[in-house]
C-alpha cells in the first residue's frame, strides 16, 4: 500500500503584511492621544487636553507618509485612520469644548458638541464612500472637499487658544462658543473647495524663503505656542475664500478647454 503524498503546508492567503504595522501603530498612537485629551479635560487640565489633540494631528499627518514610504497602504489602515480621526478630531474636541464652556448651556451646549462630533464622522464617511471613485473634481484639481478633520478640530479649539493667551472671560462665553462650534461643523461637511497643502508645490526660486518661513514658524511655535496656534487657525480661516476662488478659476479653465499646466495644481494623493 502506497503511503499518502504529503503536500507542503502553504501560508493561508490574506493577512496583514508586516510593513503595514508601522503606519497602523502611528494611527493607534494618534487615537490614544485623542482619547487622552478627553481624560485631561475631565480633570480640568485643558492645556494638556488641547496638546493631546494637536499631537494627534501631527501623528495623523505622519501615518500616511509612513505607509507610502513603506508601501504599507491597506484598506484596514484606511478604516483605522478614519476611526481615529472621528474620535481625535470630532469626539475629543467636542467633549473638551463641552467641559470647558458648553456645559453652561446644558441643552444647546450639548447639542453643539453633538453636531461637531457627528458632522466630523459624516465628513469621514463621505470621504470613505468616495475613496475609490474615479470622478472627484476637487481631488483631481488638487483641492479637498470641505475643511479636513484635523483643521476642523483646530478651528473648533480656536476659542481655547485665545483663552490661553488672553484669559478673557468673554472668550469662554458659551453663547459665543456654541455657534462657533456649529459653524466649524458645517464647514467640515460643506462642499467648499479647500487647499490640499500636500499637493502644493513651491517654485525653485523661493525655496530659501520657504525654509526661512518654516524656521520662523517653528521658533514661534516653541516660544509662543498658543499665539502661533491661534494665528495659524485664523490664517487658515482667512484662506478659505482664496481656495474657493482658486478652484473656481480651475473650473472655468476646464470648462473652456484651456490647458495651462502651470496654472493647474497637481492631483492630491
């Protein structure tokens, strides 16, 4: 009787490649940082709470670059990133604002916090729903649709930045904080064309000036972090009309059939 032929064991298909662990670990750290912001807000340490949200924003900007560098992009990583963003830039800022100011308006304050958290999740859901779509006019022109979640969190926390700098009681007034929170939430789910900073390219003749500006901003962030954060948030808010105008110009060029490679921003990643 012939003995049965033993076939070599094969590795089961699927599974998460090892190179995808590093970017997912960075995303998990961003999630931990956002959740830690809630913990510090509960204990009344609002500066540390805001720092945790900002750290989550830095980590959120790194995980995608790490994934592309290691060729570790995966659907799992994309879903984990969206979950982390919804908590770090939606739930965490909403609870921080509620514990800091909005709870003085028990009904409408909590409603404003809910709108911020839910609209952030809706924005991320819309992004995931269109992630594989071929027809994305804003993305193909180098723009984003609506204010991205990290920038929205920074805008929502702008009253806190100003309060850290001035300690003015009126900045903490929930009658001002509540409508501001709702406005930021609406900007996140809006269809406004906003700049995608990752797709912007500098001209070769201004590289030195750009490096000098980055150094100056870094020095300002170290010496006066809250003033710098407030100024950056206000500057981003003031840039929104220019991004809308820039996209309208690109749209007109496309409609007229004009091809000006120098005038069209490169597609965003």
